[in-house]
């Protein structure tokens, strides 16, 4: 276990915060198991008995519903397992080829500003995509990160990354999902994030063929640009 009290980089506000643990799971993790682990870690972070954590993983195919999800937006309820969760947002899909990053940070150590935190998550995703020559953008009233698709027609935009968080006692959990090379047809069983007029895309769909470790390397570097230093469990 890393002694997280020994490393104290500064965040954007200049406040000293402990190093953030960085973990990557190579094998797919069942969604329910990930939820249980996040719940436990959030309690430990709040109690001061564990460091903050960014956890990268993939899930087996599943549709998940946020707190504002409507049953009418689950168009194929028998295709994959479904689960309702406490994160913000509506229906989304998780599956192989999609990099999930669960972000468990103590906002007491930064600013108690959820809007700013979400904006920082968006910034992190956009910086990561730029490493692969993809221009990610945000849109008012549309959660997530979007890319323009002039190759498909004027004004066409598609979603490449989803963002959904929950905050308990000012500790965040859930996080982001970037489409690296998932089966995009799997999104057809839902109305992704309740937005029917726009589609979804991925790095592979945009012609950027990159490995998951390459994406992970970029995610870590750009996370540190925005949030501060990370440490691996076997560091030091």
C-alpha cells in the first residue's frame, strides 16, 4: 500500500493534496463488482484510511442507467444485462474496447465545486484525445465529449466519450468512458445519454488505431496535467 501522506503535489488552486493512486485492471471487471469496490473505497477515502484513486478498466457488455434515465430509452432490454446506478446521467453502454476511468477524488482537498470538477474531467478527456489527433469538444446541454464528422455530412457530430459522476460526502466516484474500439452496434439497444439525434463514434471509427496501453499512458499524463501527480501501488 502506498503511503499517500508522503506525496503532496499542488493542484490548480495551489492547495497541497496527496498523491493519487493509479490502478489498471487488465481483465474485464463485472459492473456490480466495480460498484462494490468503489463504494468501499469512497468510504475509506472519506475516513482518511485510503488514498484517492483512479481505476482504469473494461466491463463485459452492459447497459447502465443513471438517475435521470427513462425506461423508454432502453430500446432493447434483452440484449445485454441492465443495471440502475446512482451516477448522474441517463442510459449508457459499457463493454470491451471502451476504456473506463473511475475517479475517486476528495473534493474537500480541492474546491467543493462539482461543476468545476466536471469541467476538469471534460478537459482531461479532450487533452487525451488530442494526443491522437482528435479534436474533442463539449456542447451546452449535451453531456460528454463530441467530435465533428464532416465526412458524414454538414453539422454531423458524434459522441466519443461519456461522463457520469456521483459525489458522496464530497468524494467523487464513477467517472468517464472513452470509446477506443468498442462494437458501436452495441449502442443501438439504448438511446445513448438520451440524445437520439446524434450518434456515437470511437478512436478506431475515426481511423485512429491505438492500443489500450497507449490510451492509458495518455490518460495518466493528461490527468496529471489537470489534477496532479499519481502514484502506482508498487511505487516506492
